[in-house]
C-alpha cells in the first residue's frame, strides 16, 4: 500500500513540472513581442516656418497672412532666432528672420502703392461724376431734394492712409536752443528728411546764422533762407540716405533706417531712428537719439 501511495505522489510531481515548463516559454515570447512593436519616431519638418519673421515688438509674424503667429511650439530667443520652446532648437536663424523682414516690408510698400493708385482713380471718378451731376442740375430743375454727393477725406484713425508718409513734402525739425547748436556762430539747426514710394529716404542736417548777426560779406555761395519769418544764412549742410518704412500691426511706429556714411565720409551709419506718429503731420522721435544729427528723444518733426 505504501508503494502505491509513493507512486501516485511521484506522478503528481512530474505533471506539475511539465506544466511549469510549458508556461515559461509563452511568458518570454510575450515580452519579446512587446519590445519589437514599439514605434520609431521620425524627424520633424520645419520647412513651413522658413518664411516666418519677427516684428518690432518681438512677435512671430507669418508674412503669407500678415498675422501674428500664436502657438505653444515656437518662441524667439535673445539672439533673434525662432526656436522650439521644448528644446530651444533653432528652426529659423536670425539672419533668415531679418531677410524675411526686409522682403515683407518691401511687399507691403508695393501693396500700399497699388492701393494708393486705386484710391486716386476712384476719387477722380467720383469727382467727374459729381461734376456731371452739377452741370445737369444747372440745365434743368432737380427732380429730387437729395443733396449732391460730397467726397470728404476719411480721418486717419479710420483709414490709416500711411502712404501720406511719402511724397514731396519734407518732415522737418527746427531748433534754436543755444546749447544744442553744433557750430560756433550758429543760431539754429534743421534736420529734414523725405521719402518716395520706393521707401528710399534722403536726410539732411543744416546749421544757420541769423542774417542780422552775420559778420561777413554775402556772396553767391551763401544760401539765405526765411524760416518762421526770420532770415538766416546757411553755415553748414550735410546729406545722408536711408529707408523709411512701417510694419503691419504697428503702422503708427515709423522707422528711418540709415544707410550712409557720416559727414566725414569715413564711418558707416546703419542705425534706426524710430518715430511715433502723433497725427497726420507730426512724427515724434521715441528712440535712437542721434548725435550725428543733433537729435534727442522727444523731438517732433512736422511738415
């Protein structure tokens, strides 16, 4: 009887070991299958960002739509690069950002010029129509009591006709403070600039002496001007060149970028003078006070 019991016990242990051996391989296979099925990440494509630029307020701008880009992916670092917020990887270099900025500014100036020409044609057509109606009214009585159409200029804050920055009229700053005169014997100095539709600007700095205080004989080389009702003799003149432009979204900030040499012809000037447009005929200097021109922040140019 004891032999039979021992035999049965041995069989039970044997079956138990066989079951373990069958389960263990399956467990290993399952773990191996999970490891192989993990996905492999692919590199991201940043080509869609290559046309992006940065406006004067540090906002990322999409030139295709003219809108500020707002997302949780991109940011601007201290060097002017457009980078990924997650790992600071550069996706648009600062050099490319500046190049895009120039192209965008140029395209906006071209668009503004086209809009101005279209508006001029519309205004001429309106005047012609009004003239015809006025002539017709003189021949026969008007059939209606409605007044004739009248074209009024649209206020700047509604239409923002920024093309009026450009043209033949000059923006001028005139100063007679004694402590701001750069040359001995000068009574006043003038800084003036103007720009055409291509945004190219010409700048000049001039010094004057009151004619009543002029101590030398006048000759054909002397320039005499009447400024604010007083006659002055020009004692100094120097000319410069640059570009005048604004950006979409900040049209009330006018930038005058210098691209010229100083009065000596040796030092290259590439600074930016920024103005706040206070009304249709006034620009106030808000940054870039410049010794070369004798300017200070707060100086107001008028035309």
